[in-house]
């Protein structure tokens, strides 16, 4: 247990000394955070989200409590102790060791003393009081770190031997890849006994109603798995080998496998795999969807609003036509753009008479004119028609599954 000698030392400091320091708290906190972010790699992140809130709140609370404790023997400390124990637990759950927290506390104490010292000198404080205050502040920092270590070690003891917990936390960290997380990922991988690969594929999973449990026993030790959340997924450094045993055993599950990418690109890879799962089986078939085989399709449907805007701009001549006529001409135009074949060749693909194709091509010439002779326009029209066909197939598949 920590003895908290610093609280007794701070209580011995004259109350007026703490009052004199209060106007300097905000500037001191700002200077501490700037120095910590500039010198401690794990904290060199933008001050936003949970990270920013925790770092800023911890520094503000530490400085405020230290100043409030000066000359206040009856100052309560229970909340402070619990706060920094939780702070230590957070370091463990974030996959960091305590080096970063201890380094930042030591650096922060040095910056705080340097920032407040001019006010001390200006106030003409007795040198003995200055000496006691300096001793109290540095003892305070040591005990803050010791309190955080208690929380860290308690969390570590609770998780000791629970490698699956660490592996799930590791997968979560990789899938989100927050800025500056590379070191945390490496440390957590070591603690989980998982060799960190340079590249990997993300596998998005979808469980259909009534499906059996996922055959997790078929996965090798190198696969990280999250199967309990609303969006189950896997990470595999060698998906062709790791997923081969699953080919005939998914039984109500679908899987989409991203391309193999550097680990830093895992979040984007997982988004791609999940997008593949959202496509209908008509557009991207199979219980295991290999995204590498459908890159053009996934790119075309990456953003629905972009596909819709491309269709609006490129296919506007169809706007005045009825639905049936638009479908027939769209089908013929896409085959012509993809094959540039003759009327008989196009007719053979469509299963209609060549005369019908010639009539449709004349209609298309009247509708699009010079745009069919411009390479950029032709590309835009072709992409819009393909995206339109894929979206229609997706809607049709959704209707059937519903």
C-alpha cells in the first residue's frame, strides 16, 4: 500500500502559498501537456476523443488537487486515490505499459515546478517553505505513479492467464488502429503470445438466422477472432490457408475476405470486407467472398451517392423514357460499350434479333449523339451502367432475402 507522505508535506505548506499558485494552474497545465505530448511518444496524439479527455482531465486533476492540498490538513484524498487507480487500469486496458504514464508524470512535475517557480520567487516565500514544497510535489508525483501502478497491477492480475481476452483486445486495437497505436499493438501482441505480422487480411462475418455456432475450432492459432459482437470478424495473416478448412463448414455464415494489406490499413480493409457482405449474392456470390476477385465491383459501389450522381450525369438522356424502354436500351448500350461488337454479335449476347439491336443503336445515337464518340463520356456511361446494374442486383437480392 502507498503511504502518501506527500499529503502530510503539502498540508504543512502555508495555505497562502497554495492561494498564490491558483492563478497559474491553467497555464501550468497547458505547459505540462505540451511538454508531455512532445516528449512521450505514446501521448503524441491529437487531443480529441477519449484520449484527449483522459489526458487533459488527469493533468488538470493532479495539479488542482496538489494545490488544494497545500495548507489543508483535512483535504479528502479518497477520490484522488481511486481516480489514479482507474487511470492505471486504463493504461492496462489500452495495451500500454506504465512507462508512458511514469515518464509523463515525471516530466509534468518538472514543468510544473519550472512554470510556478517565478510566482514563488516573486512572492518572497521563505526558502525553507520552498524546499518543503518542492519535496512535497516530487513525492506527490511518485505516489501518483505508485497509485496508478496499483490499479494497473490489479487489472493485470484479473486478466492474468486470459490470453483470449488479450487477443480480443489486440484485434479491437488493430481494427480501429488509433493514431500512435503501433507501439501499444506490438506490446499487447507480445503479451498475448501472438507473432505480429507485417500484413494481414480482415474477414467480415455475417450470421444468418438459425445458423449454427461458428466453427472456431477450425481456425489456426494465428487467427484473431471477435465472434460475440454485433459485427463479428477475424484477422488472418494467411487467409488462403487459414480459411480453407471453413469452405464447407460455414453452415449459415457468410464471410468476406479483404485483400492482404499492411497492418496499418486493417481498418480500411475491414470496411471493404463489410461492404462486400452488404452486396447481394447476385452481385458477389459465395459463402466466402474474396474481395480481391471483385475489386471493380466494390470500388463502383463504395459510395452509393457517388454511383447515383454518376448515373444522373451520364445517363440523363434516359430520363424521359419509360422504365421498360430504358431497361432495354441500357442493356444494349452496356453490351455495345463493353464489346464494341457488331449488331449480330450484340444480338447473340442479348438473345434478340440483329434488326432489334440496329433499331436500339439508332435510338441510342439519337439520345447520346457525340457523347458516344468521346472516350471520357463513354467511360462515364459504362461505369454508370455497370454500377446501376450492380445496385439493381443488390436490391433484388435484398428483396429475396427479406
